C-alpha cells in the first residue's frame, strides 16, 4: 500500500545519509563567469555604452561569489575539525 508510510511511520525506509559535495567548484565557476561578464560590461562601458547597471550587477555577483567561497572554506574547516 502506497499510503502505509504516511499512516505508519515505522514502515518507512531509513533516509540516506547526505552526500558531502565540494561546493568550491560550483562557487568558483559561478564567480568566474560573473568576473568574465564584469570585464565585458566594463569594456562596453569604456566604449560609451550605457551598461552601468550591468557593471553593478556583475560586481555584486563577483562579491557574492567571493563571500560564498569564504563561507565554504570555513564550513569545510568546521567539518574537518568536527570529524576528528
């Protein structure tokens, strides 16, 4: 019966353990893409195109990406420290 786990929680299968992933790759790639977009927006701004909102948005993306990389560093440090 498909509703048995809803009615009786003892019938449920045990939940799998969470997988530890390396977020540095994802955050690094995202930050790199924002940095490339920032360079392109700055080049367009240098040629008198009105891309100031794009420059601000790309700079915010780079800043957030760097902050996420810092957060991942300390989160991984805590994970290693607690694992010992």
